[in-house]
C-alpha cells in the first residue's frame, strides 16, 4: 500500500475496524499510517478497548498517548504504571506486560522498529 505524502483524520472519528491478533479481536483500531516510507516499521493510529485484562508483549517499540480512560500496565517484576487521560508512555520492543483496562481506553499510538 502506497502511503500519501499527507494524511489527516479527526480525533473524534468513529471509523474503527476490528484489530485482530492471531485471528481474535483485540479492541478496535483507526489507522492513520500503516507503513513507513523507508525500510523500517511505522504504524500510527487510534486504538480503543473496553475494560478487561490481557497479556501483551510489545512486538516493536511503542509510544502512546492516552486520550480517554485509564489502564494499569504491569511489566516484569513489580514494575507497574497506571496511565490516564493526558499521560504519555513509551515501551521497548519485547517487553512483556499485563494490561488491566480500568475504564474504556482510547489511545494514540506510534509503533516503530
């Protein structure tokens, strides 16, 4: 897929599609960018998920901005971070985590590698 030189969307968009991981639904996504212009990986978009809990290993470096909701992310050991609207966080590729979404979550994400 060829990416346009410029792309824009509305934060309040309702145009989401199921986000599938190994064939199972894993929230919903609104893609802003689905590929880089060079050889590296670059994915950006909005992702939302209802309250719940799941394990997730970051497949690439990810930086996120919480737009709505609240989530607790447990990393290896006793490391834990709780994020809410307005918070920014960044995680390294390969980091195992357990997510507990406490309030319906919407985030803007950048995945790169």
